[in-house]
């Protein structure tokens, strides 16, 4: 049984590499299984512990995740390594449970319109799926962590603006259903830091002693600013992808998760120790370039390197 | 006589396009005078009012600013347009005064080491230059606005870390010398938002009813996050350049001012009206591409466009 406090300690920030799932939604060429394993192992060597490893969605629609069971095993073999897999329905949940993955994630769309367009179901049906996921977790021998993310929580590719009251209503239903924590996602990168801070504070308050995840895309260059505000507002789990790889097939233009390397620098600069070596992390970009030569990699740290701190000064 | 409250109203944020000066420090090909004028006029058409137009440094060292007097005239011809020119010594100040430019900027390095390396003078001599600039302003018929920026205020390319107490000492001396306002510059993009917020708050407090400018580089992807915190800390003048053009010849790797378009989006998202039309602003990038085809332009808004706000929701 995975205890959430071991995986996501409340006295520090946990940074999750989501490149192996969210990052692969739109890439032109899929990395090989061995490439994914090298990517993960080398990032683990740099200090990263949390990896979204793939999804249990139909392999004919998402062939990039056909090897998800192997990737689950790879991360489980690394001491302290934590794998997360995405599921959207009961079949996927059962497959995820059978794989032994340490955490199962699911998604509820913030708007009825996006829920129907993205998953052909109502938000109520999505919440019922969250409840079913929690029941299956409770009946499972290894009881993985379960989280539900509210996608389009800060702006929707179909409706435009999103009412934060609707998001909070869905967060409450997910918590009532029994998830270990909820996340909010700026899936299409519509938000600025004020909006992110306001919503994060409300979700943190509602979540009580459960951690809160904020999943941001850098679509409009606000990713790091939004992450900074999310940290100020009490979020302690943040997602990013190496080189900013990523996107969403249901959200045109939503390219780019927050750049993981820059996220590490941000956290360290704010006094949150991450245990991650930025220079080692940057060197892993070579694997992405070799496996997916057609993808643009982003990032300030990779371009400029770490600041040269010749002297240290007490603040 | 220019009244500072007219140029930099304290109840709103003023965004300054510094691409025509700071942005041209390191470019491979200089834009033509006509190109600069189109760039400025089209940004003016998008709502931008504050432009750093060039510097009065020796034209044999900085040939990209040989046409600074013409550019000063161009911005002065546009109603409400405000030009700023950089000077580093008395000769430059006299030339700037003679040009009729509305604002004269100067720089004091935060560290003795950078002051000597960059301008071959001590910080004390730089402060004496600020005082001389203020005296010459007072004796001039049109009394331009005068500002002094502390460069390397958040990290130094030579010494590494910078003691904020040293920066505040220099800020105090500049204010005593009679500048209309001071700025702090993260010239080499070393800082994260916590450091920027802490220093900005202290400078805002010290500046009393004078505005404070924060000049940021996006070297390590922290530019927008730092700008957001600077606004929270009370800065009301922020610098940026279209497409993130920029750098500093004395700070290797310090490429890229904060992207102006993204800065506008940030301010608007935080409720600060800028009067700038982002889509018109983005279209001006075509002039930069035509005039300087070898430069990489950055920016999230230019890549993704504005969010599609189909519905509006009361917060």
C-alpha cells in the first residue's frame, strides 16, 4: 500500500515529469520503449522521482502508450520511483490496477461542452467514473494513489471562459468520491497568475490536509509565472515536461507543458528544495532529440545554463 | 517641462519598449532608420507610448545608435509618444539634452567589479555622473525626466551573487542625487521571483511617491514570473522588447529582454489595463523579421494567439 505522505510529503514540493504521457500526445514520431526507459532512468539519476508513464486508453487510438505496462515496471524497479498512469474508464482502471502502477490519474472536464467533445460523456458520468475508480482502488490488494484532475479548469478550448464556481463544485465531488488528491489543469494555457492563484487558494482550502496538484501549460508564456503563484497559493505538486514537450489532441494550439528544468530552477529560487540536479536534467534532453528529432524543445536554463554564483551572499 | 505623473501615472502600469536600444546591443544586422521608424510607429499604433530609442554612446563603438537623434524626433512627433535615451557620461548627457529627448536614462553597476569592467569607473564615479546629469537637467530649458537604473542588481556576471544592501545603498544615493525615479535591472537574468519581489518591495518603499522601474531579462525563463512579482511588489514601470530581442555586450549569455507581447498579456490578466492591442503588437514582429532576419524572436502569444474568450464569466 502506497502512503500518500511518503510519495508527496506535505513539507516539500513534488515535481512530476509528465513528458512520457502528456508530452507524447502530439509528437510526430514516438520514442522507442528503450528510449523512454533511458529518458526515465537518466532523469531519475538527476533526482526526479515522479513520472507520468503513459495512459490506459485504447492502444489503437494511442499507440504511443502501447508499452505502458513495461514503463510502469521500469519506474517501479527504481528505489523511490513513482509511476502515474492516466485512465478514463473502468476498463482502463482495471488494466491500470493489474499493471501495479503506483498512482492512477483520471480527468473530469470543467465544462459540459468539453466533457462531451473530449470523452463523449457528461461531467456527471465522469464523476461516477471517479467514484468507481475509488471503489476499485479500495477493493484492490495494493491500493494505488488515486487523483482526479479538472481539465480546462482555467479556460476551455470550447466555451472560452470557465466559471471557477463550477470547478470548485467538481473538486468537491471528486473529494467526496474518495480521491487522494485533486489537481487543476490549465490545459490550453489561457490563464494568468492572478487567476491561477485565486483558484489554487480555493482548491487548497477545500482539500484540507490533502495535497493539491497544479498542471500548467506554457502556451502563452505564462507557465512559470503561474507555477510561482500556484506555489504561493499552497500547491505542492506541479507538473512539467523536459524541454516543454507536450500538448493536447483536443485543444488546438495547446502546445507545451511547463519546461521541467525551468520549473526546478523556479522552485529552488523560491527556497523549495527539489533534490533535482538541473545540469544533469538538461543533459537528458539529448535523449529526446535523438528519439524525437522533429520536436522543438524549449527552456531558458538549457539555453543559458545555471547562473554563475561565484560568491554567496546572506539574504 | 515633462511632468512625470503625465508620463508615468501612478494609478496604472507603464510598459516600455526597449528593443530599439537594449534589443539592438547584440544583433547581427542593424535595422535601417526607416525600419526603426516603422517599428516604432506601428507599435505606437498598437497603443505603446514609451520607447527607449537609443543611446548617446560613441557611435564608433555603437554604430546601431548613430541615428538616435532622428529616432528621438520620430517619437516626439507622435502625440503622447515618450522617448528615452541612454547616456553614460557628461558628453552623452549634453548630446541627449541637445536632442530634446523626453527622458534621459543612466546606469550604475551594482558591483564595483562590474562597474570597472563595464564602464571603467568606480560606482562612486557613476553616482557623481548621476548627480551631474541631474544638475544639467535642472539647468536645461526643457528639463527631461531623469532615471538611473542599477544594473546587475539581482546577480552579476562577474561577482555572481549581489548583496541587496549594496543595491539599496546605490538606490538611495541616486534618489539623493535627484533622479525622478530609479530602476533595478536583472541584466543577466539570474533572479527568481522571490528575490525580485523582495528587492522591489524595498526599492518601492525607499522611493516614496516616485515610481519604480523593473527591467528584466528572460535569460532563464523567469522573466514573466519575475514581472508578475514585481507588479505585486509595487513596480509600475516594466521594460520589455518585442519578440524578446535583446542582450548585453558585457554579460555573456544574457540574451533576451522579457517578451513585450507576453508582458502585455500578463498585465491585462492581472487587471492592469495597458491600452495596448496585443494582436496589432504581434503583427509588428514582421518588421523585425524583415530588418533583422538572423534574430530569433520569442514569445508565447505570438505562437498561440490570444485565448478564445467566447463567453465571459463574472469572477
